[in-house]
C-alpha cells in the first residue's frame, strides 16, 4: 500500500483481466471515512461514477446523513480510468494502448482490497450512482456472500441499447477533435470536450428541466448562460483518454458477462441475495427507470427488493443532487430505511 495526497493506493500487482490480458502493477486508489468497528460489520462501499474521483462524491458523506462516518466505515474505491487508479493518464505504455477493463475486473480488485487490506468479509451496504450503481449491482450478483444491502441509484444491471447510443454520441464528439490520432488523444481536445458537454446537457437533464427553465434556480439568466456556464466546462478538467476508457467500461457493463453466468442476465439477477434498493431517476433519459422495472421481478432470491424512482425533473442528475435539497432528502431517507432493514 502507498499513499496519495489524501488517499491510499492498493498495489494489486499483475492482474489477469477478464479479456485475458495481464495488467502489470495494477493500482487501485481509495479513501476511507470513519472507523472500522471490531466486528467489521459497519462497512459501506461507495464506488465512483463516470469521470468522478472520490472527492467529487464526498458530499454524500457526513453527520446525520445516510452515509454517516460516525456510524459507518465508508470506503470509496476509485474506478479504473479516473486518473487516480490505473488509467491511461498515469500508466505509460510503450504501445500507447491501455488494456480493456470491465466492471467484473474492478469489483474483483475491490474485493481483494477489502479482504487483504482490512480483513473485511461483509458489507452492510454497497451504494453507487450511475457507473457506481452498476458496480453496486455487480457486487450484489458476483459476491452475494459479502453483500447485505445494495442501493443502485440511476444505474442498471446491463448497459441498455439506448444508453449505448448515447455513449456512442459522446465518443463521436470527442474523437472528432483533431487531437485524436491513431486511436488516442495526443493533446487535450478542447473542442471535443466542449462538444461532449453539449451532448450531455441534453441527455443528462430532462425535458421538464428545460421546459420549466429550472436552470434559473442555479442563478442563470438564460438557457445559453446555463449551458455555457455548466456544460461547456463540465469535462474540461478530465483527461480525454481516461474518459474513453471509462466509456468502454460503461458500454460493456453486464452482470451476466462472465463465466459464472454465461450471458444469462436472469441467472445473474437471481444470484442476488442482498436487500436491494433500485432508485432510478423518474426523468433519467439514459438509465431509464423501466430498466429497473424489468429487473425487479428477476430478483427472486433477494431478501427484499424495492423500486423507488426519484420524483425529480433533474434527469440523471437527480441521483447526484449536490445542490438539489428535495432529491437529496429523498435519497437519504430511502437509504436510511434500507440500512435499518
């Protein structure tokens, strides 16, 4: 284990990936909050979302909230490709290629972190939003022996065809930038990152959000001011090669895409024994709530499974409501109830 500025590094060594490629010296960055109790049964795992690093998601951790470090030992593992864990930006390769990584790979290394670094064998909760929610789902299906509860917020068991199309549009915007050459970015694609933000602006927020000019609540005078102020710069601080890596993980997301389930999604969902909370955004456009609705009856072995759509006009962002008190209260209330079950 080594340390970063405010986080730790789990040195996983040479890891055989699901693709059959061995990743040399794979590194998993993580941060902990609170104290692990003697029974080691107060653990919450909180994987990161697309492009996010642990400090981007810390807002949900605090006294009195569902993820309260006074009660729980909370671990945020940074997803590969986010710039802290092994990523194109911090893993020089002679051939310039970064190996394909899956959620299954990520969860396998996270499990090693828990067991080898802390001796943790049970998780009170795995909580995640968006790509973090997909990781929570993978945890529940692949390691039912460890997961007592899972909260999947604006996530799904498999990347849907519609979601895939959205991500294709994001990739097309990015790679149209002249900085993309021979399969990678050789410099920062300023125009590509801005175009990506404009695509996100339409998909991440809802029809109702724009119809009701809800951007006024954030202090913007016009819709264009909002788009320029929020979305034109949303990804400017991210490394574009890292973003492509995480898009590939997202598009390949599928609980059943492993030897244990052989592509049978119903079988993968049926392996889950945790108490499940599926919390899609009611107006989320790419993690559509109907995906969770179809998954719910397949959770036949879950101790309980509930579908609680977030009643919000904030689209996908309803699941990450840093400045949306009503959505935050809804999430905290439902997760608190889950933790008491």
